[in-house]
């Protein structure tokens, strides 16, 4: 089952109720999560959702592995921040809440030009071209400090210019609602895109570009159009980011940012439309919260990515859909095994994490003493029995997991395959 | 039908040649297929049948000569341009969209011919003409019950049927089929011949086929290609009697010829 491309899931009935419910949650969220931190988190999630979904138009729907998506979010952000600065100085007149559309325009134009080069090829060559273009744009950004602000970046103030429909963006709440509105519209638009002739043709190009040419379409043109659509939404995300942070620096165009779009989109799952939404939420949570919790957060992310690619190429969305489907079937009989699985996973995970944390503590924070706080425990890094205990927990969990593997493997049925577990994130060619 | 028509041939090659370096694959090939005619292309392995298909369909550009579709030159055009001018081909090795459903495989091929080529501002589900045509095709192909099954999960025979369906779905007037019955059981083949006959009704057909039963059953004329040259092109009866053909096939034909 692994290595073989999984089928496209049947498009779920775009139930109006699901959309209405999501919209209601988005509107009501600030009533529950009203702290400054949660407002910021939610706003960033909205931006990340647009960015990751736009990335998945390339990766999941078009089989195009791009290593330079930050170029389009970044250029969108730069144009928006410059426009905002111009509004600040009174040179320009434009409602600030429309700036993300300007960002989208920048992303669209950049994608039209750069994508024309990249989309002439597919597969590995496409990936290499996007990487090269990303490096090129990154280098250019540092060569023109007057435009890109050099290392210091460009700043502006969002509370300026005429208020549009009552929005002056003075409060976090207004910023949140602006982003929420853009996110809802963009998600709906990108979802609609998957149901258009071009959207379906893009899937066909992903599956078999040569055959598309022999039924009367130019696969390069299909890829290019999709690239432009993706670039537009990426630019909107960039424009929103410029408004939220009131600052854009060169890292907005950088390889690290491109990498994190790739990583979290795959983590969330590329085979389902909503997979990248999960990925985007994780992206913000891990970059803001996990990075506070532990210094080894990038290491955990790398591990999570590795496990996803190897064991659940359908990403978290694939796993969730699989679980949701099997609930209707032999869910009850599987409950004990699932519980054992969770226990083994927790044991192995916490053991490994304890070892990692102690290692990090010894290497980097030795000056702070031998004591390390971990999961509410106080661990003495100098005590060999603690190390042995953590190693034992890790090993025991692993052994349990390996013992459970045959049982779990027996579960894989056509439905499991249809869930996208076992599907590679990209397509061939 | 066998008599050469005085009208412009649906498909014609003039002095068509293909060389890879010093190796000549096709040599000065003149082939003419009249509108509505069914021509089978036979010949031993390595005779250049696949190369000829690749030259006509635009997968390769010829090193000499011309290809004409309804009197207009198509050599040097790209495959999708040739398809839009009304020529479509199938593949010997099944070439579908594995993760798309049967329905979407066909729909992708149908929508372009009805004017929805790179349409981004309409919903597929609302394109009634496209969906009706796709339903019809599925019925004809006997794939109605498999509409939502991904192509990758179909049986081999159904994949072969879908391969032909995708080939003709765009409404091409000239159809090239590359070994449509390869790898099928005898009973599947019999069913398939009927299917091909139905689906290519009123179209011009050029077909590479190794199953002589199928060839003699379907073809109005048979073209024999040997070592890159056209040995003969004639009615099945004449080809069967041709001593050179017998020789080229080293008697392999003799046993296979079953009068339909």
C-alpha cells in the first residue's frame, strides 16, 4: 500500500452547514479566547491557513513540490508594507483593509513571471527551479536595501488612512475580524477552485501530465495558471501578515519560511483539502507556544515530519479521516488496541523527549544547574538512574509499538487506502 | 469502403521518415486513410508501428516528410494542438489519471471539446452538457457502476476500456488505437471488438493490433509495416493472400487467419 499513489478522496459534499458552523466559530471565537495572546495566535493562524492552502494548490493538487513559496507571500508582504508606509506619509490614498488584495496582486504578478520559468518543467526540475528562484529573490532583496529595507526590514503603522466600513484596525479585535473575513473568503475561494474544470485538470496533470497533452490541453499552461492562482492567495496572506506585524523583514522571503510552509502542509496532509488547515494551526502553535516550552522544538518538528512522511503520508488529516471512517466499522473491537497504541506511543515519546531534554540541558544550559523541569517532574541531569529510566521508558514503548504493528497492519483495508494513508504527498511527474 | 476515395484523406503521411542518429526507424512512408475507414497496422516487433503513432500524434517530430490531417499539415505541432484539430490516440501501456475517478477521467477529456478548456470561473458540477456527455460515455463503456472508483482500482480490462473512452471522449474524428486488446483474455477481446466498433462508429480509425482475429474482424484495409517500410496496404483478403506478407511473418499469419 505504501509507495502507490492513493486515490483522490471523493469531494465531500460541500455542506452549507459545515461552512456556516465554521464561520460561526470564527465570529464567536473572540468571545471565548479574548486574551491578547489568543487574539494574536488566532490572527496568525488565519494567515497561515491561507498560506498553507495556497501552497497545497501546488503540492497536493498539482504535484508541484515548490521550495520557494515564501517568495510569493514575502513579495505580497513587501508591497503591502510599502503601500502602508505611503499611506502613513499621506502620499497614497487607499483603505488599509484593502492592502491584502494589493499583496495578492504582487504575489500574482511574481508568480506569473517566475512561474512561467518554473512550470515549464515538472517533478525534480520544477523543484530545483523554485529553489533557485527563491535564492535569487532572497539575494536580490539584500542587494536593494532601499526597497527591501536590508536586514532591518520595513516598518509602517496600520492605524492610518481612511477607515473602510468602520475598520481602522486600532484594536486587536478589529485586526482579528479583518483577518477572519479574508480567511473565510480565501478558503471558500480555494475550495471552489478545486471544483472548477481547471482545478480538476490540475489533478489530472499531477497524475499524468503526458496524457493531459494527448487529450487537448497544454500541461505547462495548466501548471502555470495554478501557480498564478496559488501566488495570488500567497500574496494575500503576505499582505495580511504585513498588517498584523506592521513590519516585513528579509526572512519573510527566506528559505526557512518556504521550508516551514512545506513542512506544515505535509504534516497537516496534502491529500485532503482541509489538511493544510490543520498544518497551519500547528505551525502557529509550535512556532509561538512550543518554542516557548522547549529549546529543542525544531528537533521535535523534524521528528514529527519524518514520522508523517514515513508512516502517514496522508498527514494528520489522513489519520483523522481514517479514524473517522473506522469508527463506523469495527471501532469497538479496536478500542483496546488503540488504547495500548496510545500508551506505547506516550511511553516511547516521553522517554525519548526526556532524554533529548536532558541532553539539551547538559549541552546548553549546564550553567543553570543540574535540575531540569520536565512534564511537571524535576529531573536531576547528573543522576545516571534518571537517564537509565528515560531510556527504559523509551525502549519499552518502542518494543510495545513494534509488537502492536502486525495487529494494526491487519486493519488496512481498501477504505484505509481511500483515506489517503499511504499516498505520497506529491504526484508523479 | 475499400475503394480509395476521391475526397481528401482523413489522415495522410507523405514521405514520412524518422531517424535516430544513423538508425532509420521509418523510411519514406506514404500512407493514406480515407474518412470513415478502419485501417489496421500490423508488422513484426520493431517494424516502426509505435514510432509511426508517435509521429502522427505529435509525441515525436519527424526528420522527413509530412503528416496531413484532413489535408492540413500537423507534423511539428504539439500533441494538444493535434488533438484539438481532431486526432486522438490511445496508449499501448494504459495511460490514465490513476487517482481520479472514472467519471473525472472521462470528464477531463470531455470538457475541453465543449469549450471549457482552462475554465476557472464555473463549477464542474454545473456544466450540464459535459456531465450528460460523460454519463453517456460511461454507459457505452459499461463503467456506469464504477463512476466514483479511482482509475487505479479498476480491473485491467476496465482500465483498457476507460483508456479508449478517454481517447474518444474529446470527439476526435480520427482515432489511433495502440494495441487496444493487448493482455486481454479471449472472451474479453470479443467483447472489446464490439465496444471498439461502437465507439468508433462514424470515425476514422488507425489501429496497431497483434491479434489477427481482431484485425480481420475490424479492419477495412490492413497496412503491413516491415523494417520501417510499408510492405502493402490492401483489403484483408488481398493481404492474406500476399506472399510477401506470408514471408515477412514467416508463416505466422497462416495459422491465425480465421475468416470472420
